[in-house]
C-alpha cells in the first residue's frame, strides 16, 4: 500500500531515508517541470532540484505534516529558481556585454555569434535609455545595488530610483522582444521588474 504524503512527512521528520527517497521519486518530474519553465536549461534545473531536496532533508525536522509537502516543494523550487536567476543575471549581462565589445572574439561558432548578437542588442537597448535611467539600471542589475544605495549614489529619491529601474526593465524587455526575438532573455529580464 502506498504511503500518503502526510505519512511520508511524519517518517521523514524521524530521519527515514526511505521516506525521503519516495518523496524524491514522487515529485522529481513535477519539480523539474517547474524549474525548466524558469531557466530552460536542464543542467540548471537539475542543480536546483538537488538544492531543493537537500534543503528538504536538512529542514526535515521542521516540516508540518498537516501542510502539503507537494506545495512546500513547489514553493521551495520557485524560490530556488528566482534566486538562481537573480544570481545569474549579473553574470549574463557582463558576459553579453563583454562578448559584444571584444574585437578579438572568435565568431566561428554559432554560440559565440549568437551571444555577440544578443550582447549588441542589449547594448543598443541600453543606449536608448536616458542617462539617468541607464545609470540606475546598471547600478541595480550589474552592481547589485538596492534602490536606496542607487538613490544615495545618484542623489535622487529611493522612489525615483525604483521607478527609473522599473521603466528601464520594461523598455529593455520590449526592446529585446522586438529586436532579438529570444524568450529566454525576456524570462530573466522579467525578473528585474519586481
């Protein structure tokens, strides 16, 4: 007879490795489908799965058997993916900018050419922004500053920094949609608008 999620959660709280393995198998594909919606990269999705299940094991004693473990895992996966995207966005922007501006880049491979084209589109979009909006966007996305830190550095209000960043993200998302046609970039740029 198959154990319910509640029974498995109770066993997991008691350090039952078999219960953990059952939950792992039961929700692996479900969680993978959530991850792949965010990143479209199987390797990143699998890394996120490992992190979520590791956190489940580490925090097993704090689980509430009256709460759905499926919902707990789904929420944990969404948070993990948002964190992954936030961690990766600065590296992605730097890489694209670097690829687009390097004169010695070997464009013989399709991947390098594509990255260079996307980097050029990103840079072209950034040039379309007003000077202040561009500064706010770069300080937030590349330097990782908060609205308050940007406001202090540019001597503007925190609300102005927030509004400028929001409009820069909206513009760049639309600009990329029109000029690059790449849903993956739109996905991670959409994370900026929050």
